[in-house]
C-alpha cells in the first residue's frame, strides 16, 4: 500500500511555580512549587506527585517505555518541560533523549506562548533559542519539523522562524488550518512559503485522545483515507495525526490502545514514517511525486490553531478565539460552560491585553538597561538561554560559561540581572491560562506570580530612576485587575448572546474559587509575591490590601479533575 502514516506527540507542562526566589541572574532560577498532592492511574498503577506537574512528569517514564517500540513517531518537548524532567526525573529525561535520537525530534517555542500574540522581538529571540536548544537533538538533518504552541500560526511568525535556521522546515498543523486549492494536495508534500506543511487529521486524532473510537475503529478510520488515484499511480501519500503526549494518559488503557492501533495499521501494509521523513524521501526522489508535488503552495489561515472552539467557527476553519475571549471573525465576546454554569470569556480579553502591555513594559526596561551597558541586546538575550537552561546545556557539553553569555554585553555582569528579568517575562507567557474557561487556576496564578517577580525586580534595578514608576504602574494593573473592565471600556464590546460583556458577567468571571480569599486570582498572585518582595518605600503599594487573602490556593482546572486530589474542592498550596 502507498499510504504512509505518521503521528506526532507534543509534550508540555507549564510547571507549578508559586514564587521565584531572588537571584542575581548568574545562574538558573530557583523557585517554590505548589504543594497540592495528586495521583493519576496508568495501566492500573497509581502515580503520585506533590502537584500536577510532578505527577505528570513522573508518568513520562511509562510513556517512554511504550514509544521506544514505535516507528514513524515525532516528538516535541517544550524546553522548560524538558528542563523540569531533567531536574525531577533524570532517568526519564535520559530515556527521552534516547527516544528523540531514534525518532524525529521537533523544535518548539520555549515557554509555550501563543507566538503570533507576541511582539516580533520576542518571536525572534524565542525562534533562535528553540533551534539552539534542540541543536544536540536534531543533528545535521536537512529537514526538520517545527511545532508552534497550540499550532497558532501566521505567515509573519513562520517567516521569523524560517529566518532563524538554514534547515528545511515542516510546520505541523491541523487540517482545519489549511486552505486546499485542489484535491491532490491532500496528504501530499506541500509548500508553505520557504517551508513545508502538514495538517493532522483532527477527527482521528481527537477520537484517540478522547477515547471515542475503539482500536478497530481507529484502524478503520485511518484506512478510510486510502487514495485510489495515488495508489494506482504508485505515489506515496501521508496520513498524519497528532496529539498531546498526555493523551496517552487519558485512561489506564491508553498506552495499550495506541500500540494496538499502530500494530493494526502495520498489519494492513501501512508503513509508518514521520512527516519530516516523508518530505525528505519526496525531495530525494526515493518516494515518487505527483507532477509538481513539493512545489504545491498550501494556503494556511492566519491565526488558526489546532484546538480552538470549533463550534464557534463561521468558515469551517479554526482561529485563536479560544485565547482571545472573543471570536476573531466578528469581535463578539462569548461564554463557555464551566462546572455547569456559563462563564463569560471576557476575562481573557483583559488578560490578553494586560500581558501584552506588561511584556512591552518589561522589554522596555530590559532594553533600556542593556543599552546603558552598550550591549548587543538581541544576541545577549539569545545567549542567556545558556544560563536559564544551564543544566540542560551542560548535559550535552555545550558552552554555558558566563564569558560566552556576556560577550555581547562586553563582559558586564550587570547584564545578567536584566537577562534573568527578561526570561521571567517569557516564562510568564504560558498559553494555558487562556486555554481553560475559568480564570481561577494554578496556571493563571503561575503566570501572574512570575510576571510580578519580573516587575518588582525591575523596580529594584531602576531604584532611584524616573523609569521605576513605569514598573510600579504596571504592577498596580495586576493588583487592580478588576478595575480594567472600566479602564478599557470592555462593556462596549459586542457579545454573542447579549450579556457576556455586562459588568455582572465580568464580576462573575473573576469570582474567586477558593474559600480563603476574596480577591480574584490575578490580584491574589500579584499580592502573594508583593508581600514578600516589596521593600522599603515600595511597601506602601500594598498597605491597603488584606494580606491574609494573599494565598496561592486556586480553583481546579476542569481538565484535571479526574486526578485523585487530596483536596478535591480546590487546588491548594500547603505552606
């Protein structure tokens, strides 16, 4: 059979940071983690962790064992996730490194932001760091994949990534992001600018991830894509699926289901090759091509994604509406159901806008500081990854010396603090708070807490300078998150059902889900950091707040409620 099959696994955990400890930037950050014990079951075995991140990272040991017997697999592991795996489960990290040597290791953006939502300066930094980080894993392969977080893409973001490498890239997307001009392009080698692109078959991918088809059903659904025209011509074509690595943990039998699915395809004569290997063989001539194949230009919808609220789509394609809180097509704010109640997603509108502003503020401070040191800012900030991810780079014997890192700053060690602050800002841009429908989550707390750390460290760096006020004002926006509804006139935005932009809807969306604080999670997280880090005259910023409400407890994420939490009511932090 000419049908080929590939599956990609995306691995990402945002971590459970509640507080970043002070540091001068000369070494990796140290931080305090949430203590909220939980257990999950894999193949009948209970895997425990002191928080969700620890439990999930521990489970990677089981996943690596299964995938080591697979073929045609590609994997990306978000860099901070990879670093945590090295710190907490070194044996699983080493297994993953061995696994990526066998499969196609796919570079991905560090810290898992929605890339097109970032300024182009951050996009360039992160693109360069992604290839530097993955250098020991991709070797000298001429064709490599690239995974954008949530697959959110624009042509401009793709160009910035392309400009950061001399390799041929294959962007791994979702079929609902692609704009087919002619039927032969489906499952073929298609161009996207200077790169190539494949879209996953989302219906099969989701059927596996959410357990809606049994193994025979998965095999049949895959074989249903048989292309008789290409079979007669002897032209290989690729059916591509993708899912989160954590989809292997959806229930105790998921690992076995995936293995049986792959074996079922093999018994039917379907060869398994990765999307990148498929493109490599097409380009080399090993796989026969259709006339013009690998020159077909595939259109891709800007700001499309692989996991949007598809029921809101007006054109049968996805978008980034899930992370915006409003439908990009018409600007209407919508609501989603959370634990039996409809919650307006207007909070995402404010959260997105606020973090765009805070990113600009931090960037301005860092670049101003580096300018004062006469540094080449972009080159230094790229090299600072060797400090932030030092243990990872040391594992592969790559240069992590401060001489190397500081060369673009003329050796001035004052740059290290600015590099640290910039990377804290990047770390605060995880996409997952806006993925979920409720604001009060451990991941939202983590983003806000780390951003608060960055702002307070900038206040300290620019102490005595007029610029310090800029960072104070930015921090106050975190503390006063609830007031942004009126500051930004959010009530004037259009809504899907007529009520989602009302003040009542806003207040309901911000309502705390913990019994021991009356503050929304943004205020709560900013205050939790501020009560520990604000010193001297800056202490006046929080003097009118109830510091007893500055707790790190949050509500549970709906998608994590299947875990066996010691506290089922809320996601606590035991101090």
